[in-house]
C-alpha cells in the first residue's frame, strides 16, 4: 500500500511531518510505503539529522508550497508543482492508495473537487471524525466542518456514509445511527433536522435509533454513527479540544480523556469522494502526523471510497 504524505503542509512543516513519518514506520506493514512529497533536499537533510535511511521512504520532489494563508482555488491551480497538487495528481492516476496532509484545508478540498471528484450520487462530501466512548469503543460523527448548513437529504445521506464508515473502518456489523438534536422527540429541532428524521425513520436499511441529545455523547449509549451538519459538528469537535486543554491544565491524567487529544486522533477522512484522503489539524506536530498516517492506512485498507461507490 502506498500512502502519500504532504511534507510541506502544516504550521510545523517540514520538520514535524518528517518526524511523524519516521515514527509511523513501526506501525505499518512491510508492504506499505510512505511516499514523501515535498522538497527533497529538505527531506534528506532532516532524515540525515535523525540518522534515518532515506531508502525507507519514496521521495517525490516538488518545488512549490501552498501556504496556509493562500487562496485555496487560486493556489491549487497556479502552484501545479506544489506538494498538494502533485499528491492529488498521483492519487488520480492511482500511484497512491491514500493521501494525507496537515496543510491548507481549503486547498485539500479544492484538490479533491478538481482531481478525484465527488462520487456520483453523493450530494455533499463530509468530514468524519472517530470519537471514543467512555467504554473505549468508538463512534464516528459527520459532518464536522465541511458543510455548515445541510438540507434534509444531505443529512440523511450522511447517515448512509457514516454507516459504511462504521461497518468497514470501525468493523461494526450493523451500526446504529443517531441524529444529533436538542431533544429525543420527533418534533424537536430545525425543519431540516425534523425532515431528515422522517427520511431516516422511513429507510429500513439504516439502523436508525432516533434523535440523540448532546449529553449522551461520549457515553456508552452513544450510537455508532452520529449525524449533524458541519456547523454543529465543528463546534462539538472544538469543544472537546477545549475540555482536553482544561483537563491537562489542571494536571489531570486519565487514559480515556487522553483519547480526546486531537493528536491521538490524527486526521479526518473526507468521505464521499473517489479516493482515500485524510486531513489533519494545521497545528499538528510529530505525534499527530504519525497518527494521521496510520488513519490514512486504515481508511485505504478498508477501501472506503470504493465501498461507498458500491453502496451509493
């Protein structure tokens, strides 16, 4: 399996990206290859400092960088030899099984639209994040930021996408689906959420368990799949990060709460496009990059994009 890594993307690139790649090696199989995409000179120089053999990786040289402050669409179209553009090109021609980056999120999303494209039949792709429950099992929540305002049919389809993700990545045989709302009653919520409820309830192939309130998140009762629009999902994700920050500030240590650290999650897959792509937080350092690469390998190993195409 060939995992493409944008070495030039992120606030701490390229150093932290290369460090994370080295740390990821023991967690991959002998048949797996990390393809480092970026400034070859900088990559080899860093590996030399770390006393790591460059032959452990495949290195693809690029001469341009899409900066975090660049306009996503303009930068992707104008910087054709950037690490993001080259990575997507390799993904499109099947030179990679998966591609991951902590770089410009907008450019990563534009790249997906310009190259590998959205799966036919998908209304809107989503960002999906795996969240831990208190019993250390896992759930997936989507969307967490890609589409802040969703129509009912989009929310309904997120339930389908989340079910496919939970089945093939989290290995849940018959994943439960809950709709995040301000109450459990069918009559609660916005008009879009109430209509999405009706769509989900009327679809027998979805294991829909009804509305779920936020006070059930992270607990044992949390469904395998939690559906919400990108506005709500992003607020929820950032709230979790805030609680983790406060928890660490207080000098507390607990194996469960450590799982809420975004560095342990690593990256967020884009579901609904014709390839396996994972995006990480721009402030990701060594540990987060390592886990982003591992997440990309898991998503590619599950062949998630192909499973979604077949299902849709």
